[in-house]
């Protein structure tokens, strides 16, 4: 017979496996050719939306970029880099971004007030983390990137986003990793404060 706790809390994964997933996930900068299946991305997005969100605002929006939009975003970013750093840097950035198999943009609703806006942003960050962890468990790496391109009004136009309603908080690169970055974290002593 199940205990009260077992009836309330669903069966959870083995703690060691969960810890390994959390500690093993890395940001990926280099990817193999080939985009992961759309079905895996849809499942990851389905799980992303289970992130905690205060007042159940569900403030996130996900934009899976097809090849045409992906190319337009790469061109826009290349143009911005050329204006800021010159032609050589722009060509290098274009090569790098062209090697990323998949792009996903994530936006956040504008909060009704400043506190709600912070809470909604935090919820979207949690959703991105859910997405990242699930994809990592499937052998797919991601990089959450920001920068001038996601703040440019032309980026909003490319994705048909109304900047008066939503703010893009990240462009998520995804694909099969072509690198194995090592974990780097300071010890817990650097960030833990225990109060009486």
C-alpha cells in the first residue's frame, strides 16, 4: 500500500542520475552537421513549459526557426558584426553561426508591473533550463546566446514578434555536440551564506 507521500509525490528518477544530468550539462559552441528531429524539439518544448511560474502566467513563447528565417537571422547578425567590428570579424561570425544546426528564439511577455516582469523572466529562464536538461539527456547540446541581434527591431520583424507585447530573451542554438567541454564551477563555499 502506498504511503501518503508516495500518493502526492510522483515516482522520481534515481537521485544519482538526476545529479549526473545536472552536473554534466554543458554549454555547446561547436556542433556536428545535422539538425535533431523536430519531434525531439517539440517534446523538449512540451517539458520546458512545466517550469515554475508565479501566478501561472506561463509568460514564454518559443519560435522554432526554419531554414529561411535562420538564414535571415545569420545575415542580420553578420551585418551587425560588420558594422561594429569590420568585415573579417563578420565573415568569421557568419561561418560560426552557419555551422549551428538549429535556432530557437525564446521571448517573454511584458509583465504587468516590475515585480511580475522579474518573476516572468525568471520563469522563462527556468523553462530554458528545463529544455536544456531534456535535450542534454537526448544527446543534444544547446547554447543560450544573447547580443545585439536579439535586441534589433529587424530581428523582431523576422520572427513576427510585437516588441510591445514580448521581449526576446535568448536565441538558443541546438544540435549534436562536436566538443566535450569540461565542468568548471567554484566550490559551494564561494556562494553559500548560512544565517542563524
